[in-house]
C-alpha cells in the first residue's frame, strides 16, 4: 500500500464517526486509508472498508473477530487501535497515525540497509510480534510496505486483519491471502496459520531490507507462489552475519523456524556486534596538537573552515590577524576566565 499523502477525491467522505478526514494515505485490497483527526487534534490512520466487502456477511463477522483481537494488543510495535465501527454501512477502524516512510519505500529510495540496521529493526519487530501473538493475533501479511519506520522505531500496520487485504494475490474472502514472495508456504497450501507464519514473512522482509529484493525473485503470482513452496530462497547479498538466521526463518516446515522470542534475542546480539564492528573501523580521533589543523578534505567539505580558524578571537588580548597558539601549547586560562567571557570555552 502506497502511504504517500494524496488529496481527497470527490467521492471520498469528509467525516467518518468522530473523525474529520484530511488526506488519502493510500488504498489496498480491503479499502481506502485516510489521514484523519479527532476533536482534540489527535491524528489517526482511518481505513474504510470496500463497499463489496461491506455487503459480505462472512467478511463482517470475521472483521469483527479480528478487530476484537486487535484491541487486546498492548505495545508490540503496532499502530494502536483507536476506534472502530463494525455496524456502519461501510465498517471502518482507526489506528494511531505513524509518521515515517515504509520499510519498502526507504529501501527503494535509499538502497539496502546495513547489517546493523537490519538486525536492529528485525529485533524490534520480532519482539513486537511476541506481544501480537500473545494477544491471539497472527498478522498473515507482514511485508516491507506494512512496516513503518517512525522516529520511535518500526511499527507494524494492518496487523490481524490482513487476511482480507489480498488484492495483489487472491481476493476472495476466506481464501489464503498475502503478497507473493513474503507469505509462507502453509498459506499457499491453505493450511492453518500460526505465529511461525509471521516468522517466515519477517525473514523474507529482512532479506528485502538487506538486498532490496525478495528472496524469491520476481514473476507472476503463480510463479512466486510456486517458488515459495518448492524452491530455496536466494540470499545472495545478505550479510554473512544475518544469512543463517534469515535462512532458518524461511524454512519450509513451520516447526523448523525459530520462535519470535529466539529471533529477537539473536538479532539483538547481531545488532550489538555489527554496531561495534562499525565503530572499530572508524578513523581515530586526531591528537590534540592536530585538532586545530584542518585537513584538505575538511576544508573542501566545509568552505571557509580554514578562514574561520584564523579569524581573530572576540576577546583574549590577541591582536587582529595574530596566529593562534596551537592547542597543545596554549596556556590554561586562569580560573573564572571562562565565565568572564560568557561561559564560552576558547576555540
């Protein structure tokens, strides 16, 4: 689902429940999502169900059960459910609005993420899924476009009711749904879904974050679904630190996949180690005697840096144009000198 904001169309409602609608956030197989706000100014993402689904009584009953389950989720890296009307002519529900791009858009626009970033995001998502599953909800359609990267961390959207969002694959209510390349083999076969189903989808999502591509390539829905069931994932480009764990998530047999708790703990370990490795390869800080001597790169990157270094001090008794004393040889100012200059430390 494209979460870029668009103007309301003529056919779009302006008010739903107690919420005023401002913009379209996107449209999917289940309905249209709007940016709305309540009387207090709290922003929400409000989804109005498609008219044809609203007329399906089976859909309405399942929708009611899923919304009831979603109300039980506390935390879990999800967009919190704010309100819902299951009896409306077109049922709707509103969740907390999450600012930030989707993981899909982030990778598409900026390229694959580092191993440390992927592991950190994956650890948060796996930990969040623990809470989701404890509430009796299985997402069923976890994928990069259903993960928003907010300033406070990743957030999962369309959780628990994603079984009805299958416009990109199978759209009939009650059939297996999902997105080719990210749904699990048991979904393709029509078998029961379990928390392990979300683990498979999370593994495929982390592979995408690492490479910018699905581990099952591209093709028609039928081709992709066949690969998910019968072929091994292609993890070329996935960092070595992540590849074994992602491959375990993508096991065909659900019982062979790690649990969400195991996955969270392992990804946290990888994130810490990869972040440490990054800090170890950074160049050392310059010595004190070299701190005031700008390199050619700094001077080129920040025009005028050298000139600012040579500018006369605002105080301190040095004549204009006099060269500054190197930091290593500069005498220590007398006690109270800093406060006399307004608290600014000498450059």
